[in-house]
């Protein structure tokens, strides 16, 4: 089974190929469906629109949120198709990571003119940076 960094690298490669082939500006749901299939073809297990409950002070709320993509149960992928990412998008991913107790999330904006401009890596108490090929955009600015 690949580790978090290997999984993230596969996801980024798939996202880059998807952006190159379809280009920017389609609905998020299109990118979600195609990206899911591309990752599955790479042998990854992907859950789409995964419901995630919120727990607070001993209370559980099943209406928490839905993660766009959860890959191998280890990497959260949040998809956008907007003209420009807002700071709240990064904060949203970090909050999701904390609620899921995950270390790595990828924020992918398919509305950006290039994939490099639209990919952000968000980390939550992640220690294994040495093996990461994705050293740009770690954590929140």
C-alpha cells in the first residue's frame, strides 16, 4: 500500500493530466467524476462526497460536511472551479483535515489557467516532508 506522499503524488499527477486535457472552467462535479475514475485506474480507492460527522463536546452531528474526495482513507481532496481561490478555501481544508484526523489535503482549483496555479497542499501535523515531491504550499500562508 502506498504511503500518504505516494498517494498525494498520484493524485497531483492525475489532476495535472485532467487539467491539461479538459482545461479550466467546467463544473466541479465533472472534474470530480473524471478525477475519481483516473485515480481508480491508478489503483487507488476513492470515496466521493463522503459524509463526515462533526463531534463536539460529546455531541455528534451527522450533518457535518461532505468531503469531495477521500483517497485511500488518507488524503482529502477538495475541488473548486473558481476564478481565484479565497483564503477561506485553505482554512476550510485545514478544518476538514482536523475533523477527519488526517495529515494531508489537496485543494485543487480547476478554474485556474494552469494546474500549477490551482493546486495547494494543506497539512495538519504532518511530519514526513522529506519524502514529499510537493514542497510548495505546505500549510497555510
